[in-house]
């Protein structure tokens, strides 16, 4: 039986997310990002179209590497202004029943005790439809915003993350037993104190001596996403992640990452199908190839080369403003997103130039778009699944909402006809839809921190 394709809308609570400059298109509605109605209508549209979820990115700093300052980012709305993604979820959940929500949160700057409560609260309010995209950050501006001189080194951030996850598992899985809540009105007992356990953790980075403030939510631990594909990031994903988000321009490069993560997961006693992989994709489609090409050229006229360079400079840790078009670019050892540097090297070769980079940024990002008729797009998606071993796609917005309307109206029906896309939602929590169980399996590292009883 053919595997089912999974779709997440990939967005951010801001004006300019990935495809820089497309907010200037006259039909684009992303400037309404601060209106609650914009997001509730968005959620209803995605659920009516049978999207699996919306994956919300986030940054807690400003893209200030390009030109050594933030002026270009502010001019072009390059992920600034940006609002908190978590605030959107209860409103979107209230107008939907099945749509899931993947929320990016940077653990480097989130006290684990308070963050555990916020995520448990969202899991309760959404009836188990919440996921957490675990990130460790890549912007020095974020570190400076909370009083640090600079961010920690790349691999050190993952060491911190491993300990952070231990604390989170202790709180989510180990503090309250499943039957701790008794709700006996006559006896005036809401929770059985003998079944609520204090968590004590005295580690290198964190000291915790408390009970989790929330009773068990439908999933306890939210569905765990992770988006790092560096060598250290893959090790972290193999240990913790249920869903891995990868980017890459070439199928063979992504396949290597997917195979490596799943092999590493096996070393931790996990099964290959315990990890679902989503690849980032940008789609411009129409009823015919000609219609899609015309739409692409229309979009392309609004893309911002400067905005694309501003975003790339921050995520790669390189100030492209210092280089002429054909001057060789020195990548060095970046403290930003190491996997992005590696992916760029696979695509552009070991010797980059700004011209080579700009040639790929046709829609304002380093993510090369898929352009074609709905049939051609369906074929491309299936090829990615078959040859790279991915399970689904995080579909980056271009001109919103029409970019997702095109997927819903044109591409999904073709995939359904081929038996590759659902015709209705499964019941249950986010994790049940993905894996068939509301809780993490016993073979996951979190199981070792579960409360007895």
C-alpha cells in the first residue's frame, strides 16, 4: 500500500517569512498578521482543505548580520516585526477540530518549568493537537536581547538541549501519574497527593525542585519536531524527535540525511517509522504548466533580492554585503545554522559567490520553487517520497492565501485519486493521527522518566 503524504502549511506570525518580498504582491494578505480574524480564517481554510497542520516558525532576535545592522531587515519586513506564535493557537483551535499546530520555541531562552506549563496548557486547550519544534537558536541578536554577549557554540547548544529535554520529560511524564486526578466532590479531593511526584533535577545547566503545575494533558509530551540536520543535530533528532524538518535542494542530499537519522534512531532502540520526515517545499501551480509559469513570473516580479540576502546572511552567519557579485565567499566556521551552510555547499559547490546565491533566490529565498501544473507537482511530490524517503512537506507560503488554495483545489484531489492523500481526518490527538497512539512509545527516551503506577 502506498504511503500517505502529509501536508503542513509553513508560516510565521510576521509579514515576511521565507519568500522575501512577496508581501508586496497586491493579492497577498500577510500584512494582516496582527489580526486574529486573519489566523482563524486561515485555520478554517486549511482544515476544510484537509491539511494536517500549520507549522509556525519563530525567531526571538532580528536578522542583523547583513550590512552589520538591522536596517535592511526592517525595510524589507524580513521576519520583523514578528509576534509570538503561541498566542495564535487557542484561537485557531477554537474554530477547528482536527488541524494540528507545530510551534517553534527556542529552549535556550525558555525556563523549562514555565515552558512545560505553557505547552501542557496548549495541549489541554487543543485537545491534544500541539507539537513543539525544538530549536536552539542561531541569532546573536537573540542572545544579546536577554543579556548575553553572544550565543553558545553550535554543538554546545545541543548539549544544553539534551539536558533541557531530560527536565521536560521529568515534568511532563514523571510528575503526575495517569490516575492522580480523582475529582471526588463528596470527599473534597481533586488530586491524590500520593500520585503527584516532586521532580528533582540538579544538572549542569538546570536545577529543578518542584511538581509540574499541570495535570496530564491528552498527549502529556507534545509531538516533538526538530529541524537541525547538522551532524550534532541529527544525533539530537535520532534521540528525541518524532518529526524531523529538513531543507535541501537535491533529493540525494536529503535522502542521505533521512537515512542517517533513521539509522541513528535505531541505535537508540527506536524503529525507523518512529520518525517522520518533512521536507520544506515551495509550490507554484496551476491547471496547466503555462498557467503555473505565468503565476511564477508574476510572483517573481515582487521577490526581494536584498531581503533574501538579509535572511540568508543571518541563517548562514555570513555578511554578504561585504562581497562583490563574483567574489569568492569565505564560509568559515559558522555559529549559525550549520546544516544550512552544508546544504548550500551541496547545492552551489565548495566555492560560493553572491551571484550563485542570487541565481537560486528566484522567489526571495534559497528554497528553489516547484513550478508546474497540478499533475506535474503531484508527480514531483511522489518522486520526493519515493527517492528521498520523506513522509510529508512543510509548504512555505508565497502569496497567501491563494498559494494554499491552489494546493487544496488542484493538487490534493489528484493525490487523493492516486490513493496518496486522505479523504477525511482520522480521529484522535495529533500523535494518534501520526503514529496511532496518544503517548510516546515505551522505546522513546522519555519513557525512562515516567512516573510509577
